[in-house]
């Protein structure tokens, strides 16, 4: 199968968002840390990928991203961050605990909620080039149950919703009356501390909450090259095809095509492979 789709995706009628490495959005009032696991093979359960996620919440905006991806991305121009990553690698080998090993991540997406107003902006710089798309910032339609339990000593209630092809379960606390949660989940009368889809292919659990010395809600573009703006469904389809069989050589060639500003004709063959998992959103097919 010829590599035409992804090349069209890169060189088609898209535009680039302005490049700016860091853009202050607003002060953060709360920072929630989550552990995140995803099934790498949804047929033969058991093999999971682990990550640590950060949710920063301001008065009007919030952001959600992988701590490990942030650490790697910030190394581009920050010697201190690079040193920290190296120290974490050494510690992982010394202790045998690779849970905080740089390079481990479940997603490379940075999610900005209510930015711009009533929209979600999603960016990533790990898929051939930097991409960005806008999504609707709308609450899911939740059904709240009577079940309760404690998470981080907060009394939580149970709720369920259907969102883009998956049924999601969530535990939220009204003790923290913030209508936010991990990933794109929101709309409950309190902060979501635990969330997972019905099959537990994706699972989030709050591990800590900070209220002091928090970094501001900030828009990041660590490459300084900006992002190719597209739409959600086009992006997910392109990502799906990319993960199913683009070889390293093709990736390098496509990078040259885009960043070099010149068009190259070629007929390199793809090496197809079966993707053993699916995305959190299933409505792109």
C-alpha cells in the first residue's frame, strides 16, 4: 500500500499556528496528579503501559498532560530538565523501579480546556510533526449513582456516561467543587479523582493534590515551530494509519518534505502491522 494518505495529510490545505515556546494563560489554583494505565493489547489483557499525568486547574482554564512527555519535551532547551531526566534514569536502574523512568508515556497529547473559550485545544509534537486541533468543550451527560467510597481521604460518588464510543465510570468528590477531571472528562459537580472505561482499557487514579507552589496554566510549544492545525477526526484517522505501519524511513522522509518546504515524489512501501489497542475516542472510524 503506497504512502499517499499521510503525505496528503501533511501537505494539504492546513495552516500552522504561530510558534511560541511558552504562553502564560492564567495562574493555577490546583494541581492534581494521576497515575494512568492503558492496555497495550485489548484482546489478551494484562500488558499495560503506565504513565503519570498532571491536571492543572485555573479559574477559567485547565491543562492536562503526561509528566514524562513534558520532561522529555522540556529538555529541548532546558539543561536543568535534562539533568533531572538523567538523574531519574540512574535512580530507576539503581532501584529497579522504572515507574518514573523518562520515556514511559501513554500519550503525547497536551490538552487545554476552555482554551479558547468553550473549546478544547489538543496539541502533540510526537506524530511526524507538530499537530493541533480544536474540540468542543462540553460536559458529558453523566448519571450519578448512590455508591460512595474514599479516595485520598475524600468522600466520592460514582457516575457513568457514554462518550464517543466508550462507557466511562468516574468517582468524583464534591469536597472539591471543581467540574474537572482527567483527559477530556468534565461536567460533574466535583473533581473527578478516578475514571476508567467499562473495559478498563484506560484507567486514571488521583495520587496527589497540590494547592501551593503550582506552575501556571501554560501553553507549550517546545520545538518553537508551531503546529499544523487540523480537525479531530482527521487527526485520529491519520494517527491510526501512522501507528499501523509507517516505517522509520518514511517518517524521516515526510519530515524532510514538510519542514524542508519541498515536495518529493516517492513510492516507498509501508510495512503494515496490527494495532493491538484502540484510542480513547472510537468515533473516528
